[in-house]
C-alpha cells in the first residue's frame, strides 16, 4: 500500500484544485440525498460537495490513514458537529468498497488511476447509483509526458533497478473515447473530455516536488532510507533537464487530464 504525505501533496493545492473544481462544475444535479467522494484524500472536495448540497448524506472513502486523519481534522473545523454528522469518513480499498445505500452522486478526483481494470470498475460504480445518479471522475493521463519518461529512465538505470522496475505499472488510464465506450451502455447522458493544464510553477525543482507528492510515492516506499536520497537526486536531475526553469523563474509543467460525467439511465 502506498503511503501518502498530506503536506507534500498540499504543496500544489491551487494547481490540484483546478481540475477538481472543473469537474464539480459539470455535475448536473440540483439536489442529492446521498453521495460519495472516492479517494477523498484530505477532504477538500468532500467539504465543497457538502457545502454545495447541504442536505446530503456523504461518505469520503480512502485507503490512506494519513490522508483521512487530515480530512477528519479539516472537516471537523469546517462543519458544526451537528452538520458534520451527515459526513462520514471510511477507510477502505475502492476496489472492494460498496456504499451502504444507492447513491445520487459518486465523485472521484485524481484517485481512480491508482486502480486497474477500469473496464470492470466503472460498470460496478455505475451499479451503485440510483437512476439519474451521476458518476463524475477526473484522472491524470500523463504517461506520455517527459515527467514519466524521466521517471522510467531513472528506474531503469540506477542500482534500484531490480527492486523498482517491476513496480512501474503500464498506463492505467485509457484515452477519452475508451471511457465513452465503457460508460455509454449505462448512461442516459455522457460527457467525456480531456484538458491539458499548463501549470506555472516556481522554485528550483518544482516538477520533482510535484511528483514527490504523487507519482513516485510507490517507489520511495519500496526503497531503504539509505537509497532514497540517491534516487531522489537522480529523479530531480532528470526532471530539471526535462522541464528547464525559464529566465523569469517560471517552470511550465503541462499536465493532461481526462474527465467524464455519466448520468445513469
Ligand atoms: C492524488 S490523491 C487525490 C485526493 C483527492 N481526491 C484530491 O483530489 O485532492 C489520491 C488518493 O487516492 C487514494 N487511493 C489510492 N488508491 C486507493 C484505493 N485502492 N482505495 C482507496 N483509496 C485509494 C490515496 O490514498 C489518495 O488519498
């Protein structure tokens, strides 16, 4: 199981919030009775969902105790104990999780790419919705980007090769049209789109700092503490070369993401 560092993840909170909000804005539901945020992380979007649909019973589901601990605290601060009772956090693997009741909304931002076999997962999630309910998902689709190539080269060339190379997963996220095909049999309305965000980052190694919060976590977990600094240095150097800092101090980090909003028929 991958360990998460909520503080490292939050380092780019504004950039990571943008696609989450773009997804929320496309949910065509006036009111909902019950919903879930799958892979809710630190609970930022769960809080927004709770504010947007103030009568809804909500579940935030995540496997990481570190992330859930931050979510528990921030939701506790944001909502009164009375209002907070309708929001429940649950530690579970999304591959096995089932909701306690049929849902109006399943929202998942930047989480389902950690699971394989979307062809089986997405029909299962659609099965948890009431008719007219909505599945709203965003996932990164950035394997073709220089950042992933740099990571692949780092894995393949260091003393950690034997240990880490088998952990490199094949691209888990399919092209947009594949999601259209997977979801069309279950949906009365379907919206699939893809966006490349050109994040403008500052600092010396912002792309390394970004992937340290997400993509390279499974590899850091698999290394001994003594091996980690050399691996991090190798990643940092390759990412710095792949995404050079401009003279004005800005590093542009293009990031492709796929979205879909499916209304159950
Ligand atoms: C990149 S974070 C996104 C968090 C939040 N949705 C956001 O947008 O800020 C991915 C989250 O998915 C969770 N996750 C990954 N695989 C999971 C699984 N199999 N079951 C449950 N949660 C999982 C991680 O623990 C992490 O909190």
